[in-house]
C-alpha cells in the first residue's frame, strides 16, 4: 500500500485492505495449527520460564529505548512485540530436518515458540488498545481483556466439543473438498465473530487453527 514503497496508491476502496486482512487471517490460522495445549502443559516450566523471559526482555528493550529517546513508549512496545515473535512452523521444521526436536536445546526452543504463540493472543488485544488516548487507555484495555476472556472461554471450552463432533461428521464423508470448505468456514466464521466482539480478525483465525489442531 502507500506505506510500503508506494507501489499501490492510497485508495478509499476496501479491496486492498481486505486483501491484506485475509493474508493476516490465514497466517494466524497457520500459527494456531502449530499450537498445542497438551504440549504447553507438559513443557510449562520451559514455556513460562525461558519463553516468558525471552518475550518480556524483547518487549522491554525497545519500549525503554523509545522512552529514553523521546518517542512514545507505545511505539517501542509495538516494535518489541513484532521482534519478540518467531515462526513456529519454520523453526520447528528446521529442527525436525536436523533431527534435533527431542534434544535438550530443541525442547527449549519449542518451549519458547509455544510461549510466543500464547503471547500473540495477548498482543493482538493490547496493541490496538494502545492507539487510544492515555486517559482512555485503562478502560479500553480493561474492556478488551474482558471481551477476550469471554470469547476465549466460549470458543475453547464450548467450541472444542462441538468442533470435534462436527469434523468427525465431515471426515466420514471422505471428501477433500468438503473438508477444505469446512476449514475455511470455521476460520473465516470465527474471525468474523471476534471482529463483531470488538477484537481482531487475526485472533479468531488463531483460535480456529488451535481448535482444528485439537480435533
């Protein structure tokens, strides 16, 4: 768009914006597919020790740097959030190719990646709220976190049983096309639902990937 080398001119047409949003939606869906709640529980010490330390340190350094240089701290926080993330799919694939997934450092890397995937959910809520004026930040952030808690509870706890039963029905039809259409329906439907709740499309897509990976 106009903010990336000016290859595409600024336009009031929604097409470019929607195209970019769909790209992010499917990216977050693929990240959700790599996320595993049982693995998160089994590796909780590494995840919430090493993983949390890496994310917090990477968030803190740019935030403090932006504040010291006179820039808004929100800018540093957003930059730190982007820098803190890695691609779970790419890194886990590289570890698998080198047969290092079960090594000591491989398990630590997977633990860090799992916490990053978890942190994505929080950052998707926090970063849009930071655009609000300082006096409105606390109530907007509180409302966003409350909405996220309700949506996460409904989707993860109520939706998981429903999703597993539905995909068993779909799988019994042995139709590749029907399966793909249902994956698209769930992904775009949950993205739309989270947007209706005042959250982001990307959050719904991430949750869709996580639910489908558990079926």
